C-alpha cells in the first residue's frame, strides 16, 4: 500500500509513528479526533434461515450496547442470488426496518445505515423512513448513503441506474432539503415527521480521495469500507484535508475481525471466506498471493485480541478514524463466537486502541 | 370468532415522535390485555405515519404475539418490490406476524410526482401491476436475478386490499377470503354490502371498525370485529365504511389463514 501523500494531517500525535510500528499499547488517538468511538457493523449476509440471522444480530446489537459500544451499523443488500459466490447468502434489504427493532430494544446505541444506495431509492421515501426511525429512537439515527447499486438490482426495482456525479449531487441535495423541511415538489407539503438535525447526520460511502474530499466539503461524514480501490488512508486523509473549519470530522472505518486462539488457527478458519472475497474483488484489490496478503488486502484482522489490537493499530488508516466499526463477517460464524468477539472488543481490543466507555 | 384489534390513524398535529411513542406504549400494553393485533395507516407529508413498517418493527421487538397490520400502504406511491422487501424483513423479525394491507390511491398528482417521479396515467393499472409484482416477489418468483430475501413464506396469503367503492369491492371480492373495512366513511360511499357473489369461499372474516370510536384513535383502543360472513357476529356499521380490504386472487387465499379469525390457532 502506498503512503498517503501531502502534508501530514494536523494534530496527529507522534504516537502515529508508534502505531505504524505496531506498538498499539502506546497509541492514544490524536487530540484532534476527540474520543474514539466503536461500533458493531454487520451486513447480515449469512447462510441459513434469515429470520434467525436477523434475530441473532438484533440480540448481538443489544448486547453490544450493554458493553458500551457507541453505535450499530447495518448494510443494505438486495435479493438472494443462488450460485453467485460472494453474493449468495442474501442479506438485509431494509435496514430501516431492522434498526426500528434495534431502537426498540436499546436506549443509547446510535443506529446507522451503512449504506443506503441512493440511486436505487426514492429520496423522499428514504427521508420518511429515516425521520420515523429518528423519531422512534429519540434522535439516535445516523444516515449513511452511497452512490452505489448494481444494474440487476436497479432493473428489478424498475429504476434507471444513474451514478453520474451530477445525479448523485442532485439526490444528496434533495435529501438534505427534504430532511430540512422544504416543501416537496408541487405539494406545498413537507416531510412528516419533521427530522430536526438529521441532515447534519448524513454520512457518505467514500472509495476514493475525490469522494472523500467532496463529502468533507459538504460537511458530511465518510464511511470507509473494508474493501477499497485505493488505500483507506488516502481517502481518509483527503477527507480530513478538505473538511471545512469548525466541522467535526466523522470517519467510520470498517475493520473485519476474527478472534481465535492464535493467528494460525484464525487463518485456517478464515481461509474459505478470504479466498471467496478475494476472488470476487481480484480485479481491483491490491495484489496478493498468500493467504496473509489476501487477508490484509480485504482488511481482516485476526488472532488473539492482542494480535488484533496490534493489527488494527498499525493499519495505516487508523490514525484518521473517529469510529472503528467492527465487523465479524468472515470466519466468525456462530452466535457464541460473535458474542465472545464483541466482549473481547469491549474489554481489551478497543481500550488498547484508545477507546473508553 | 370475534377478535379485538387496535387501529390507529396517528393523524393529529403536534409532536409526532411523542405521539408515535405513546401509541407504541399503548399497543405494547394491548398485547398484555389479549388484544389480537394492531393496524396502522400510512400518510405522506402530513401529520400521520409515513413509514408503518418501521413503526411496526419497533413494536415487533417489544411483543411476541400481537399481529401487526398495515392499514394501509398506498401501493401506487411505492416501489412494490421495496414494499415486498420491507414486509419480508418485518415478517421475519416478528416471527410471521405481519398482516399486509395495501390500497389503491395516491391522492394528488403532486404526490405521485414526488414519490414516483411523474403522474400515474392509469392509477388502477399501476395499482394492479404493483400488486402483481408484490405478490410475485412474496411468493418467491424470480426477481433481480435471484429471489426476494428474506423469503416470506405465507405472507402473500396475508395481503389485504382496500376498496373504496362498491364496484371495486365486488371485483376484489370475487376471490375474497376476508374483508377489513376501516377508516372514515365519507357519507357518499355505497353502504356496506356483501361484495362477494356465491363463489363458495366462506367463511370470510370481516373487520369492521366501530366508527365513532375512531376519533383520536391514537389515544383510545379502537376495537375491530372479525367475523365470518353472515354469522351472528357480523356488525353493520352505522355509516358507510371505507376502505374495504380483501385479499388478491391467488390460490393461497382460498385457504382461510385463520390469523384474523383465530390468531392463537396459527
């Protein structure tokens, strides 16, 4: 991976260097970041009975709140496609519905979509779902959106897939004005319920330095996924460098973790998933040949809690992150293993990375 | 068998969040009182509930037995496949407790512009097409190079349709297994009459609101009665009702689902 170019981000402490050496125990987060936040993140893209998958993940989110996690994020994914490899096991097409259930069972956890692909949706319907969820959760909703969407999904939904920058700008602008209570079209009516402040809780999925800069200029947060076409730190640094003065940075980074007795055991358990995901993204992921290299290419951190702490702490994008979003999508299959993993995050991994409740 | 349901319009002005939450608390309590289920209505861009599925998912997570009904989702203003997805996720989270009420309609052309990007040239055709897409997706027919996820077994058998006129009631009643009138009678609607000719699909539950209790329905539990056609339990409303809700014509609807008649038997 290449190093970020340009001036170092102001305010990062000299501990950044230590982190890059892998000494995570000496790695408080830079002053400018404020408090490091931690989240649980899931795409719910699992084999097996989907109702069970949803209910177990709901329980895990509730448990994460009790352990002090700051947020919970879910991805949206449409349709079950047999025989499509990485895409096969389904997922969650309606993040707002799932988060409505999470809102009901929690009182403090912030609830995020990661992400709603705007080209596939009616922006006003998105704003309605967001506003109702925000009302039911006491203002805990974080609205993550993207300029994504696959052609086969768009076709099934009967929407023209326009991912041009101009179209996305128009959608983002409509989303903000809708959330801010502007009259809609010729209706002379506005969004109900009102969603005060929600337009300042928009996050955008960012894959490149350009999208990082653009999101920053709009004052939005950025969500950086686990598979990136450019290194995550390049996007994150571009975001920080373009953030208007006085706007608090919001950089969420998905980190996949797999907790096991050792790195060797973890890799054995991860092998199938890593090979599948790497094969899916082979054309644009960083070049890798060994299993270890492939794990690094898709941002999987594995081994004992201590191994994972060192691995995340030395990840080049880590110094730029305000919220670590822990995913257990690969290798960690059973509910019991996931429960143990969130407990390891809260009790040892996150505190060693500078997080406190 | 008579079941008692709650019905909330949530249409009042005022703080929407506290209105939603007080209705949800009421509904959560209603389950303890052996109320069978709840129905909530969808309204866009005016006081009311824009997203019934989100509201009901909150309730699903606090209850274990309550049937959860949309009464109704205005289908021509929605993407029917997205409705199928929302409904399927709610049904999965609630353990199969969703009752999916849909309606034709859509109000002013300006609303269609906002939600569907243009006027609906033929609203009835749009509705029927949407209903067909919704039903097909729920029944597991191919969509998007794959299938609806999560699968929604049996949910197409829990669709209810609103009808606003005697004619549409008659049309939709042909294969009907049940009826759920609700909402506000305008006074110029035809009186409730049996819309179903003799097709041998009895018994057919009917849901009738006690209309005069509907005012301020988010504050008061509004009982609805479900009774087979022609049974002594059938109640005729004092005012013409609307809408009437009947399921679409699919084979699965010929089997009485029994949820409205006897939720404990499912």
